[in-house]
């Protein structure tokens, strides 16, 4: 790291264990029945707070600082959903929540924690995997990549 900015090619890998399956999504908005104003539900705010707490803990335990990526970012996220059925462990999960909805709260959290200098719009390459596991977890890999990585 130089001057607080991430160098191209720097990769951060984290695994956080959740207290329960991440079934709340950022798409779950509430509407005030008196004013009609749209607001973020408490459950979504709680999930973002839990993500931030666990990410900070992982960074601290690994003696890492929050890298502020300034360019194009590749983000790979694996959501592990707990199941008591051992035969499901490691298999892909094809039920709700949808991948794009599941990852939004995490992207917002990473952005709020200043992983991205310009916001989560810097995520140009996104891979989201949902699978069954013995306990709930989220694997996060984030790295800055060259803008022309896919040029042919």
C-alpha cells in the first residue's frame, strides 16, 4: 500500500462467519404508511452492521488495513447457507435470495467502509455463488484489476 491507496493487483481475501443465514436483502424496503416515504428496514441495517463488524474483525486479526481501491474492481463472493442435510453441503443453492439481491448489502458495506474510492460502481467484475454448507459464512475476494483485462 502506498499513501493509503491500493496498488493494482492487490487482493484481499476474507471469510466471515455469520450467526445465521444471510436471507435479508437490500431490496427489502419499507414504506411509511403515513407519509409514503421509503426507508431501509431495520433487518437490512442490522445485516450491514454485522458485515462491517465481522469484516473489521477479520482485517484486525490478519493485521490488514482497509485497502481503498481506486480503479476497476473484481469482487467474488461465496455465500454459504447452513443446512442440516449433510448431502447438500457443497451443492449450489438455487432458491432465494437472488444473487444480485444477496450481494447488494455486502457491496454497500464494503463501500461504506471505504474499500472503494468512488463507491461500489467500481465493481466491474462480479461473481456471486450460493451454496449449502454446515454453517453460514461469506467468503469475500476483492482485488483491483487493469481496465483492459478482458481486451482481446
